[in-house]
């Protein structure tokens, strides 16, 4: 359940033979399990969309990521210029927040990436580890996705050599453990407190360390009550109130504009349903969501268009503009206005030494 690409313009044109907003076929009482499994598989496969988009941006010079090609299955594909620019803005915005979290104080910290898929952020961070204090990194995703990632790591000496300390894998090859980096199979829907079964044990997470949760188009695939349950499981159950905690969300917004309706319809035709989009379809609702989750230290939400206009320096804008021509400036702004990065944090009521871990975010939010 990693972040899919910002939708290719071809997906925003109605596919012939499909009624808007309706998927063909549906579950019956006899095959409901198979139907649900098929829907899950569609979501899991969006991970390769994300990997291909990242590699396209890397190959054209938007991003520096020497690990991107290792996670792409099959041949690379060049995306539209506005897709590449969107990948660039999203990645650099989230990287900036992550770097501010890690760098602002010398204390050890922790990152948990929800639905991480083939994301390369750990390897990019650890390759620059002298720049950051010690940190732990955890990735949670469907077993099929964790198995594929672990297989990629196992085949690559470049990736293996970057993981500090001894690395072990589970017998079914869906889990990887090390002193710094851990991959765990987890269906976030199992964190629902109304479920008749107890939530699974998530090993090796230190509940006392200042922690950053990241969801790049992950929670949006869950039914709203399950997305909320997964988030509040971490904020109210798993971590004590004394632990400083933050959350970064990257999600589409504005489903009720003409562009938003076409986007939702075409994604639905591919079997992709953005479950929380109606509930959290604006910047204000995203910030309110973070407040309800318990992030009372501060909250912010900005569209990708806002981030491009306000956070990217003029020199960097000129560099990016020189990589390839963006003729469709209006389409770029329209597309970028339908995606956002939102972030929030709580200071926790623990020791004073942890109180400053969000200073970098406070500065970012105040700018």
C-alpha cells in the first residue's frame, strides 16, 4: 500500500465502456473472500506505480536516489512532465520534514512507515547517516509487499551492506529484523479495537523513543473508521502519552471539483477506491483529523501546488524547469491542487530532553 503515482493524465480520461464511478462485477455471498482478496491485490500493486514514477523522476534528474532502479520490476517508463514534477515536490517536502525531525536534537529517534512498499527512504537516510543522530526505522505493509521487498534486499549487496548489524529474516521471508531497520507484515485493518481478535504484536518498536509515523497514500485505502482506528491505535494505545509523536500524511483532496470527480471515477474504473477522500477531502479537514488523533502540538496542511510555489527556492524552480518542458502549466497547477501533505505532532508529557524534537516542524509551520 505504498503511494501510487500522481494519476497519469491518461487515467483522467474516461475509459470507454465503463459507467462513471462503477467497477465491473461485484461480490456475491459465495465469492466475497476472493473478491476482497482481489481488491487488496489491486491496492498492493499500486506500489509498482510509485516505484516507476520515482525512477522516472530520478532518471531525468529531479531526484537523487541511487536505489530507485533496484525496486522496479520490468522496464522503466518515462512519466509526463507534470507527473515527474509532482513526484519531486512530494518527495522533497516529506524529506524536508523527516530531516527536520531527525536533525533538530541529538537524541535517538524512530520512524514507522505505514504501507511502505518499495519506498527507498531508509536507504537514502542511512547512506547519509553521519548527518543524523542514531535512529530506528520500521516498515509495515501487506505480507506480499514485505516479501517482495525483502527478496530485493537479499539479492542486492548494495542494499544489504547498508543495513547496520546482523540481519535476520523469518522462515516465511515476510519479516526482516536488524538493530536499525525492521520490516514487518501487518494488515492495518487488524488494529481495529472493535475486532474480536487482539491486535498483532509489532516487535522491536521502542515505545519510549520520539517517533514519526509516515503514511503516503496508505490510510486512504482503508474504510474511514479503520483508517482512524489504525492512527489512534498508535496515538492512544501503542505509545504512552509521554512519547513525542508525529504523523505525516500524503493524500489526494478536493473530490468534489470537476477534476476531482473525473480522477475518482477513473481510479474506481481501475478498481482503486480512495476510501477516506470524502471525509478528509480538504486541507482544513486534514488538520482537524490530526487534532482528533491527538496531535495537539501543532498541525499544518498544504497542497502540492502551495509547496511548489512557496517552499521551493527560485534557483531550484529554475533547475527543475530546465529538466523538461512543462507546457501544461494550468494542468500542473490543477493536478497539484488536488494533492496535499499534512503533518501534526504532540510533544508528549515525558522528560524535558524530548521537548525540542519538533522545533524544526514548528519553524516550518510558522513560515
